[in-house]
């Protein structure tokens, strides 16, 4: 039996999952690490703690499976994207904490940059992104401008930048490799996603020396070997992808028009748009889905800010339910929401409305409305927001979605999945293994190391658990969507 180790480094925890050659999970281990909030809206992680946590889970996963490092044929890495680590390549010491994707410390600077329409267009055309603190570029600039010795070190070629994949690979290889893959590079706001190289004009603008950036490699293929001292054996690292791209891959979305949605705290909808990038007119982001064997595939990406979080809110702030899973039983106790709509615009609304000033509302309450109606309306709101995003993706790409593959915590909710299919008018397909992020990394590594022959083979390894077929007539679905749209319009008044 051949084994693949998938390292899934998330925003709150590190995981290691061992898969066998049939892509069945054999063992897994997880360890949380500290979230550091130095100021309001600033978020940091300690890179050394992340490395220690990742190494701990590797050892634990091996132990649980009764395997040793030599039994692993390939390693795949997937990671929280955009988070910037800056370290000294000679000593291996980070110069400061990692600046996490959520951190808003460069918001003011990004606001100034966005006033220049020409620059905004250049950023979108070159990197596929919108100017936002989310992406790595302004985080790197912040470190170079604020951490003593950072700029001098970077100019001397000693101080380097990497996203978390880069950092882990540097550590796994005993400091020998400084690389990242194209999907992670495409989230830095410095990478030309068509020419596949760091963009000089953007490097100049952000005053970032090119020599501090990692070499970029394909998402699948042997790119480095682990150091024996560190890992116990020299094992090939053969797959790398950012978390959302990895989940798209693990969901087997290899063809243009195929999409996946992850229902987590927020939702991430990604559609494979094929080998040419599609630039959005609806403020969606264009990103590299993967590059394999010389071919680049692109994706359009959109996110819902408040997805499963609305259920957490019902549980923690409203006290309407004891746990998230209970929301399903509540929703099924009533036939509909009795006209109640919740628009969970807690932090504003994203695509297609882009109203940062909008705030949440509950509309249509009558004397007969009860807890179950409210809970149902909250679940429906998740599905409506995903519907709105899917419409944007379809408009921008000119592609019609045949179905959607789903994962994430709230995808376990059968009511939500059925309702999603009903309003979309096409099937919602949930795999048996909803850990698609680590599965994607295992697919990429297995393909890269020759354990899996090709993508057709991988397509068969993704096993469907349950398909939710639409049951509601289109006329009824349209009425429901109209009700949602009216509620959204009511919520937008604040931002007018
Ligand atoms: P993340 O990776 O963003 O932390 P997860 O994929 O673990 O998120 O999903 C957790 C989210 O999903 C939480 O917001 C939780 O409220 C929601 N959730 C989990 N299970 C259910 C369920 N059965 N029904 C509805 N929401 C759920």
C-alpha cells in the first residue's frame, strides 16, 4: 500500500491526514494554535508555533496509522492563503509574527490605492484581484516599512517572504527550498496570473525586492524533498495549493463550468473557468485554480461573509438553538418561513451588492412567527446568498452550472442542501469525504509523485455521498427568490 501525507494548515489549526492509494483516509491529527490580536482588526500567528503544531500532527497521524516516515510516498500541502511570513533565510528565524489574511492593518493604505482607477484596473488585469488588505502585498510592505532590519535584510537577499506553504516547505527541507505554487502566488497581489511571473511594476509600487520572493512551481509535481534530520526520511513534496483551490481540486472540478461551495463560517464559491482567465464585472476575484503538466486552469471566486456564522449567531447571541445541527430539525418543523426573511449583513453585503455600510435585518414578522421560522429563514439566507454569488459567476463566465459540489461544516445540514438545490434548480452533490481540502492536496501530491496516473483517475476517486435534486417548481423558486431580493433591498437602505 502506498501512503500520501496531506498537510492542511488552516487559520485556526493545523491538520495532518494520511491517505492510502485509494484516497481513503487512514488517520488524521489536528492541533490548534494561538490567534494573536495585538489591536482591533489586527490578526497575527506565530510561524514557529504553526511549524511546531504541524510537526506534532505529522507525528501523531503517523503514530495512529502505525506508519513511519519512510512509508510516506508523497507529501501534499494546502494552507490558509495570503498570510505573510517574513523570515531570515540563513537563521530560519521569523522577523515578526505572520500577518494573517484577516488582518486589516493596511486598510487605510488600500483605500488610498483604490482611489487611482488606473492602478485598480492594472491590479485586476494583472493579478485578477481587487485591492484589499486581505492579499499579501500590502502586508509585506508593512513589515518592510515597520520592522527594524527587514528592508535592509530583504535588499541583501537574507530576509525572505512566503505564504504558509513556503514557510512549511522551508522548514520541512531544513532550509533548502524557498518555493511556492502558482495558486498561492496568485493570492499575493504581486503575481501576473497570465505570464506566471512576479510583476515588476507591482513590486516597484509596493517597494518589494524581487529576491525576497519564492520561486514559483506547479501545483502538482515533485518540487522538493524533506530533510532526513527533520522528517526522518527524504520524502518528495509533490503537491501544493491554497485551501480553496485544494478543495476545488478535491471536489474533482476539473472542467470549465464545474464549481464547489464550502459552507463554513463564511462561504467560498469557486468555479473552474478553464485555461483562459475570466475577469469579473461583478467584483469577483480571478485566481489560478491549478497548474499541472504545463497547463494553467483558472477559477472565478466569490465569498459570502456570513454563512454558517448566522447559525452560530442564533446559538450564541439569540439562544434559539443549543447546537448548529439542531437548526435542521427546527427548519423541518415548519413548512416555510411564514414570510420571514433574515438578511445577515452583519458586516455589510458582498457580491453582487457590495454595500459595506449595510447591516442585517429580519423582515416579514407576523404574530404567528416562531423560533422555527426564524431558524429556517437563517438557513435559507445562507442558500440565497450562495445563489446570488452563483448568478454572478455564471454571468461573468458565460457558463451555466450543471451542478454544485459542496463541503464544509454546514453542508452536513440536509435541509440547507435540499433548499439550495430547490432554488438553484440544479443538483447539489455532497461527497462522502467532505474533507476536500486535504483530499485535494493528496490528489495533487499523488498525481505529482506518479501514484495516481491522471485526472480521470482522480475523478473516480471522489466518491459521491448524497445528491440533492431540485424538487421545487421553478415558478415557486422564483417567488421565493423575489421575496429574498425584496428583503435585500430593504437592508440596503442604510448604505444609500
Ligand atoms: P470553518 O472552517 O469556517 O471554521 P466549518 O467548516 O467547521 O467552518 O463549519 C462551521 C460552521 O458551520 C459554523 O459556523 C457552524 O455554525 C456551521 N454549522 C456546522 N454544522 C451545521 C449544521 N448541521 N447546520 C447548519 N450550520 C452548521
